[in-house]
C-alpha cells in the first residue's frame, strides 16, 4: 500500500481510535484516514461519501464506502453500531449540525470531530480591519459560494455539546505551529480543534 | 479489433445424463441432458483464485467479449468492460460467462429437444427460477475445477443471479458486484413482464408454444418494444429522439411511424426477433418475476443477508426506474446491518436502466478499483 500522509487533524483523530475497533467515517473523502486505520490499527472501517469521484478513490484503496448525503441523517444505523463515528472539518457544511451531532453520538459509542475555529485571532482581525468575511487556507471560499454555512468557534461547539447533553472527553486544539498559546487559549490561537465526545 | 480478447470460441458443458445427475429444480421437477453454453477469457492461474463469473441479463448470452469470427460486425455484449487492460482485465483474471438455462443462445431451454420424447420441450419445459440457473452454473464451476470465484458480477437479471449465488453458495465466492438490480422483482416489473408475455401468447402464430415454421414475431417484437421503453429514461429518449419526425417534413396523418422514436422501437423489435426465442422470453421473464431473496426469510432482507461475509460492490443508476436506486439501497442497508463490507455508488446517468451497458467509464473505474483491491489483499 502507498504511504499515506494524513492532514494534521486526521493524524490526531487516528491517534484517538483504538485498534480493532469499528469505525464509521462520515464524508470520508478519498478514504485516506480509513485506509490507514484499516491497515495500521486493524479497524473495521467504512465510510459515507457523496461524490462519485471520491467513491472511486476509496474503492481503489479497498475502503468500503456508501454513497449517501449526510443531510439525510444516520437513521439507517442502530444505536451504538460503531465504536467511533468520525467527522472531519465537515460539521459546518451540513444542513443541521446539531441534528447530525446528536445522531453521531447515538450510532457511535464515541464520536470524534475536527472543527474549524472561526474564533482564530487572524480571522477575527480580518473581519475587524477589512470589514469583510474572513477567508483563509482552510476557508478558501467567498461568502456567497461557500459550502460552510454553519461556521462557529470552539466555544460555540462546546456550548452546543453542553446544550445537547454531550460530554467532551478529549479536546486537542491545533495550529500549523502549535505552541502553548494554542493550548491555553484555543479559541483565539487554534485554527482547528479535535474533539472526542460521547452522550452523557 | 485492438484492445479486445480477439476471436473467441463457444464451449459446451453437458450434464444430467441419468437421474442421479439430473438438475433438480425449485418446482420439484428434474431436468436431464442439460447443456450450458459458455465462454472463457484469460487464463486460470496456478492457485486457481483469479476466476470471475459474469452474469448476463434477460436477453444476453455467454458471448461477453470479442468476436466469433472475423466477419462479426459486433463484439460481445460487454466488450467495453471485458478485455486486456479493461475493468475485467483478461490479462489478470480468468473470466467465465455461461448462457442461463431456459435461454436460447446455446444452453438448454424450451426450444431444446426433450431427450425423453425426441421432440422440442416447448411448454413442457419446466418453469425455472433464478436459483435453478445458479444451480446449473454451480455444476459448471465444478466441471471447470474452480474452488472459489474471486468475483461474481452482473447487472439487471445478472444482478439477481449474483445475489442468488451469495445466498446459495456463500463460501464459494470472495466478493460480488451487483449492478442495477433488485432484491425482489417489483410489482411494476412483474406487470411489464406480464404484458410482454401476453403479447407473445396472444400472437396466433405462437400456437401454444408449438410454433415451427412461422414464429410469433409480432408478439415477441411488441414485448421487446415495451421492455425497451423500460430500459430507457424520459430524458434519454428526449435527448435521442425528441419529437423528431422520421423522413417527414410534416405529420403523415396516418398510423405508420411518423416519429423517430416509433421507427427506433420498431427496429429494436425486428432485430430482437432475429436473435431471441419467444418461449425463452416467457420462461426467463417468469424466473425474474419469481425472484425474491427474502422468500425463505419471512420477507426480511436483513435476515436473508444475516450470515453473509462476502464483500459487495453495489451500483445503481440515477435515472433507472425499472430497478431504481431505492432497490439497491435496500440491499446496502441490509448488508450493513450484517456488518458486510459494502461499497455503494449511485452513478449519475440519464441512460435509465440501460446505463449498466453504456456507462462503461465510471462503472469501469469502480470495478477496476474494487477488483484490484480485493485481488491483491
């Protein structure tokens, strides 16, 4: 198998997955994370993806993937069908992030998510000084064509979890050059954050 | 003829010479002297683990790829998918396809001679099922000394044969590819088959199935025209024909074919009667109607797939209304509840049900990836 190099948040997510567990990756893209988890941690992993081209890529990696729209929910899965349900940098682009999050902790014993942080200081400064909607490497769209219709901050996500009675087990704030600022003031200095959560 | 398997030969395998060796059918009847016409492409490797069984659809044959002679104008029915470097890569895999029993392209069917009477079976041919077809193929598998199929693959009725294989011989298959198919024949599909058969059986030339010199061509052609409409989509017909008139500047104000679409259907009907038999059409459509993988499981698809371990690739086409994506999704849902490794793609296409023969690009990529990943591991 080719050597797969994972995105920073996916690397952190994969570290949180226990070997031989059962994993569902929502919006699994080209299947890199699942391929790595299957080969290195011996997990039983499958994915959900909407785009035909990405499904072909998954197939090439031997990763089972089902074409589905996350906005249709996870009603086809029974409670606790998986050890982990994963969603990386996608919560902001579904129709109802709160509904999907609830569904994730229902079908998964645990859910692992990575969240784009709109509270990152550079984004705040962009809005403050240019008076325009922030754009960045992780947010390469304009306000009118972005699929990211539900952007929030780390703090927003934490509040959502507590309002849905979801417990945060682990939180790993990330920045390209993570330092102590990222660790102690994540909502200001992290671009992304990984959360491991479960129902209370 | 570049990039094809070239000239291929038909082969025959006959079994059921005596009662002990007879093919026992779902109906309880027995079939003696059963012939299976089949073709093979590529080479079976030393470990005998690269064999793939391809299933044809209702009116298909064992002739999947290549040509029978240099004068053949058309190659086999899935030539785009089977050949060197293609999705079913004949440089890597050993491909087998057999004509189903009940058919009219070399395998034993209603027009074959009954060894006990010396006359054609016609309607005395027993009514067969998809499971009966699979049972006959299993004999061929043993004859070819193939311990396990790497893959069994097929679309439409071929997909039903695939599902039946998984249910009946789960430990004889590594993985399967089920395309544009359904876990059971829908009332709508049964209804279309009924009208097709009525059209044949109401043709006076059909003569209760005993036609000899004059074939029930009108009835069979009408059945084919009706069926052909169900293989297309509203959009594909609009793109292909629109309301274009056939060699006319204005309406002819009569009932002969004025529109392109009418003459196309007539052509489809006419060419079909040259290659297909009316009685076979009755028997095979009936087998499809009876198909229901949940029949032995109280109608519960989850139960049907409960102990299955076979890896699945399930493919549907967005504009297929004969075997719509919802049917494939039912299969996928049941498989996932049994923790089967399943990949599902609903290919975006306007070709309707026929897409499984026409969308070779996307379908080919999916199959290539799926086969490669499973053959290497």
